């Protein structure tokens, strides 16, 4: 995955600047605010799958200590320029976990878990690196979003769907389609307690500017879950 993200970093970031993909705007104006509403306003946080650091910068304004992880050198290069108070680490979360000799008050996985095949290893490592009463927030593509995809075979049919990144040609990645039940069970089995479920939709005001979102207007677009470590 790292080679692909490194390869597309330039068109990806160019698309971000020119607003060529409405998903960038959706994350900034809708989903990021939904995630931040679940966060506290102090302590330490670990941002897993930070990408180019746009959301990490929001975390810098809220937390005292910010750490972030990604597997693309190009994305991390951009993130380091954007986030001056964050410590960054390169790590393939599909295979391993960064070696950090500390525990965090919060860990956030924003639009990462759809790419992770085995959630068990990641969930156990996250639990181990959280302080008691710390919390985990995951944000994923809502399972119902895929109903418009030609390969969709029903909500309960979990499979892999290939989808281009940011509408860039020849950049298909496999997204794991999971149910709400699967996401919850993957973390509660390791000791987490589910606190909050937020199904973030598409506001009418957003559809006015981005009419291509009209098919998603009356159903959830992102699924955000908050878990507590007892």
C-alpha cells in the first residue's frame, strides 16, 4: 500500500487544493467535526493512519501531546510540514504496530480500518497502548454507502470492493465491507466497552454545493464509534 500512496501523493494533494473531490470537503466540513465532538480537550492522542496530516492538525489544537502514524513517506513528509507539534512514525499497521513506550488518553483511527484485513491484531495493540479510562474513536465508511456499488451483494455479505482513491485513475484499493456488528465485536472482544455510535449523514446544505452527493442524502455516509478502555 505504501508504494501506491507514495505514487498518488502528488495528484491526491493537488485534488485536495483544487477541491476536485467532494470527499475532501465532506471530511473537513462534516465528518471531522463529528469525530471531534466525541473527543476531550486535553491529554495525549495517537492518530493512526494520519495521511497528509489534515486531521492531525485539528488534533494539535485540542490535545497537549499528539503522535501520528502512517505508512507513506510522501504523506508523512506533507504532514510534518503541516503539523509542527506532532511526533510522526512510519509503520505498516496492516502488519505491526509502532514501538511506543507510553500509553495514550485517546487513539483515533480515521478512515483506516476499511483497508485493514485483520482487525484483531490492531485492536489488541490499541487496547494495550491506551491508558485506563482512555478511549478509542474509529471512523469508517458506513456499510450502507456501498449500496450504490455494482458489486454490492447485501448488507450482511462482507466482502472486498475495489474503489479508486479520490477518483484518481488506476488507483484502486480493496475496501473491506463490514457490518456494524463486525466492527463492534472486533473491539469489544478485546475488552473495550462501546460508548457512542454516530451515523454521520450528508446535510442538505452540502448537497446544494455538491449535488453528486444526492444519492447519499438520506442515509448515513460515515460510521463513527467511540469505545472506552475500563
